[in-house]
C-alpha cells in the first residue's frame, strides 16, 4: 500500500530494493548508534528484506521504502511501523534509517508523522512505541517532535547504556492535532 506525504513517496519493499537496502544499512555512517553495526554482506540485507516482505504479507503493513516525490525511483531510506520484540514483549514499533544524503532535511519527522497517522487512523492501534539509543540526539528530537514521550528504558544491549523507550497513544496523538 503506497502512501505519499508532501515530499515523500512511501511504498512496500520489493526484491529490487536489495541494493539500496544494503547501501544504506551497510554504511557505517548510518549505523553510528546501532550496536550491531552495519550489515557486512548482501546476504544479511536479503534476510532483512525477506523479513520485511513477509511482515507485509502477514500484516498488510510494515517498513516502507522511502523516496522523494521529486525522484520517486531513488531510495533515500526505509522506515515505518512493524511488530518488534522488546526483549520478550511484542510491540508496534516506529523505526527508520535514511541514507546520509537525506539527513538534516526533516524527512525522518515527515516519515514518522505519516507512520503514526497511518497506525492510528487506518490500523486503529492504541499505541506505537520506538526505541532509541541514549546518545542519538537527532532521533530523540524526531520522536519528541512527533509527540512521542519517553516512558521507560530497555536494557537490550549487554554492556551498554539502556535504550530509551518512547510511546505515543492514539488519544494523545488525536489531542495534539486539534
């Protein structure tokens, strides 16, 4: 299911997105705050892409491929909402990763708002969560800008500071737009 925003085209992933996925997820710069580091092989990228496509098939939504309306064939990132394990609890998670050429342009905020709008207006879910590393100030600003509130920490990376857990409830999202 394709969506558009004022500047973005958001579409489900397809097999032809593999090279773009590996370019973005394999870039050390885009993984600066990712404790797992960048993908090291095209096979890892294929496994990730297969998982995203399976999520779409099972649920009818998931991680979008993100392009600009100006250049709808050029992938600038991936993001959206999908189910994710927070240790042993499954939650609807907002996440994204953009290529470095897309940084600092407000695309993460635009994608995040579109994903939240979709989750609440079309999926009618009660809440959406996000996890962010504690030193990732740019992503923390995005989450706060779209109305998400820090509610907890998650000790998900052994030997490192706990991740920050953010949440937005549907009733709070609706109230913030009135």
